[in-house]
């Protein structure tokens, strides 16, 4: 096991340019496919909020703020906009009516489902151009990368990790 870690550490600096190139390709693909991959009519930040609320229905604003590592006024504005768009419901918590719990509306859930459908379709098209062994290696590597990132204890969205497991 220790030898594997040493070997990985020795190889890591050589793979960083490759990873950087992949990230640049993802950014370029995102920009090129803006219509397909768009989160409109909400922003990417609002979509991230929706993903968190979907995973944790009934979450309160304080917990959401910790997930986002953001200031309370910013989180409140994000939620207010989502509520105005009809994607978020704020209701008093039954145990303590001073505290609001956040849940997605049916429209919010449908919007996330549509985003995922379009993104999965684009990903399927891209991956269909890969050989089966390349697809398997990609999925294995991506799952390992997601596990490594989750071990860093970053306030990252774990939906990618969940979908690749």
C-alpha cells in the first residue's frame, strides 16, 4: 500500500498538466454548449443551492450558509430569488416557528431533473465516442478523484461523487 502511494506521488506532477488540460476542455465545452448545459432561468449558484436543498430537504438557512461558506445576506438573497422563481418553498419549522425550513417545489425538482437530463445526454454523446475500456477507465478515475476531493473536507457539492458511485 505504501509503495502504491509513493508511486502515485511520483506520478502526480506529470499528470497535473493533463488534468489542467481536461479542465480547460470542460470549460470550453461548457461555453460552447451553453444552451444544452445551461441552468437558466436560475444562476449556477442558485442551482447549487437547489442541489443542496434537494439532498437535505428541510435544511435551514444557517446550515445552508455553512454548506456554501457564504454570508447570511447572500444566502438569503439566493433563496429569495429561488422562491420568487417558484422553485423554493420556505416554511416555518413546526418545532420552532422562528426557524425556516427550505424545500424545493415541484417546479424546482422538475427543473433539476431537466438540467440533469440534458447534461447526461451531452455526456452520453461525448462518451459514446470513447472505447469501452476508455469509458471504464474514465469512470474509475473520476470516482477515485471524487473520493480524493471529498477527503479534503472542502465544502464541495458531492452530487458528482454520488452519481459516479
